[in-house]
């Protein structure tokens, strides 16, 4: 009888967990503030909010004509 109660409670808690996740708001834990300063002649320079910073897309950078 004890195992029956345990599995029933586990199923109820699992269902409650799924319902809570459907309505939960997800927010980033933190955001690293960065300053991105560049000349207008450089194209496709964008900030990336992760640890890589703005150098993540150096292959896409270019110079304006």
C-alpha cells in the first residue's frame, strides 16, 4: 500500500511540475554589460551577450566602400 501511495504522489507532483513549467517565465540569470565602440567604416560588428563578446562573428566583418 505504501508503494501505491508513493507512485500516485510522484505522478501528481510530476503533473504539477509540467503545469508550472508551462506558465513559468524564463529570465536570464545575468547580463554582462558591454560597450561596443567602432568606426562606421566597419560593417557587421555586433555585440553578443555571451562570454565571447563582439568577436564571435569576425568572419562576417568587413569595410565599407
